[in-house]
C-alpha cells in the first residue's frame, strides 16, 4: 500500500484559497488518489478523486503532477464550515473492499 | 436515498458481554469495511470484505469478528468486549468504480 504524508494541521481565513499537499512516493500504476473530508463525530465524506493532471468539481480541485508522487487538494474561497479533517488516500478506485490506510489527515481550521 | 446505516448509534456495555453492531447498505456495493477512530490515531481499518463470504483483516482486527452472508449487510461482532475497544466505529461501502460511502458512526463505551 502506498503511504501518504500530509501536514498535521493548517490555518486559514474565510475567503482564502487553501491548498493541502499530500506526498505518496510509492504510488502504484493503477492507484487513484482520493480525498475525504470529515467533520467531528461524522463519517468521512468523499470530496474528489483523480488519476493524473487536474480534476475539478463543484467543491474542490485536485492537481496531480506528471510523476504522481504528490497531489494537491485546492479548496477555493473557504468558509467557516470547511473547518474539518482532510484525508488523502491512495489505492484502488473503490478502495473500500481492499486494505485501506487513512493516515492522520490534515486538520484545517478556518478563522473569521 | 443511497445510504449506509449502522445500529446502534450509541452503546454502553460491560466487559465481556458480546455485542453486534449492524451495518447495511442499499447501493448494491460489493465492498464493505469497518473502521475504528480514536483521538490522535485517525481511522484504522478493522476488517474489509470484497464480496459475500469474502472477508479479510485490516490493520486492527484483534478482538473483532465479521461476517458477510448477504451483500447488503456486514455486521461487526465483539465476542468479549474490553475497555480498549471503546471507540467510534464506522462502516463503509463502495463499488469497483465508486469511492467509499460511510455510515453515521457507532459510539461504543465498554466499562
């Protein structure tokens, strides 16, 4: 399984763009990169998934360089409600049926 | 509505008293997993299942059992709970093409 490394925590202010980078040096050819968001006492929620280059949806963008050894989750114009823990996972697209390692995640705190 | 349900949501029990936490999904997903979450340790996988009758150990399987007799259900069994199994438990399901959907969590306290 590819191990991931993320910053433990980040602070931001409302309205700013936040970029969280995840390192995954041992990513395998078939692996996808998936990001989840978790609020206290709730289950993680899928944010975005990608394989290479750039993926954008209504809540975030995911930037993956050509070597795929890292990825950056970009949250545009964060609000107080974006305060949460963000997890980067690397593995099979579905992942849920395989051995999965979540890691400690990045705790994002958005201030007014 | 696509969802993963867990029951009970909260449970207080005593050491050694067998308990089962149920998990059910209505999305016809092949894959299901159980995780526990403890402060400072993130989410750790207990068991996972790739299909009916196919299960395997995650990172922290000791003290737990699972079964997958039907596609939609994946119960977590604690035969003899101990205080170190006090935790927040999440069930999740996914398909080959989709990412994981998580249940609302079960908060367990073992006295």
